[in-house]
C-alpha cells in the first residue's frame, strides 16, 4: 500500500475557511470573501482529489456534478427572479455559491465516503452561512441551493474503487487526509 496526503483536500478547505471566520465578524464583505474562498477550495478539492490519484472518471464526474448544478441554479435564477437582501440584483434564488459547494461536497462524499464527505459538508455549510451573513441570500435561497447541489452530486457521481481509502486525521499540530491505495 502506498500512502500520501493530497494537497487539496476538504479538511484543508475547512481550516482555510475557518481561518477567515475571525475577520468576517466585522463586515458583510468579509463574509462574502470568506464564503467565496471556501467555495473555491471545495471545487478545487472535488477536482484535485481524483486528479492527484489519476482518477480521471472522478474528475469527469466532478465536472458533471458541478457543471449540472450550475446550469440548474442559473436556470432557476432566470425563471424565478428574486431581489437579494442587499438589493444588488434579482439573482437571489437559489444560492449559486451554496449549490456549487454542496455539489462539490456531495461528489467527494459519494465518490470517497463519509471520511471525505463530512469535512466537505462542514465547509459547504459554512459557505451557506456566509451567504446569509453577507446579505446576498435568505435562508430559503441557501437551503434550496444546498438541496440542488447535494442531489446533483449524488446523482452524477459514482463510488470510487474500493481499493482507495481516504481517512481524515488530526492532532495538536495540524490536520489532513491520509489516502491509502492498493495496487
């Protein structure tokens, strides 16, 4: 068995997004920025974890999951225009950041199991919270976005090879994910 820790993993995204939690108390822009960074980290993880493993089917499924979610979300924004709480435009329903984050989390969960899914869903939940705190969305917008992303991620993604295991770890000096592969 070969063990290595991928560079882009959901636990790193959790650490990254929670590291921005302190300054986000101060402003809506801080929440907005932190949520965007966390969303982007999840997308990188959804593509990066399978790419590091040479799992090109997983990369394609991540693309299908996230791409399909974005299409559904953008379509609903056009069909059901809703004013954002901050008044910036009529694209509040549903939350695109949240749907994309939950699609990435569901892809990681469905492909690699709960060990990758739980940290990814924590980050995705943070993204949803950030959208409400930034006054870009209402709670209902975020909940619908989460449902769209989760459903699409689970419908598009298949389980990875049973010979691959991803195991989260943590101690007082750091955290990450260890991966084990049988050849």
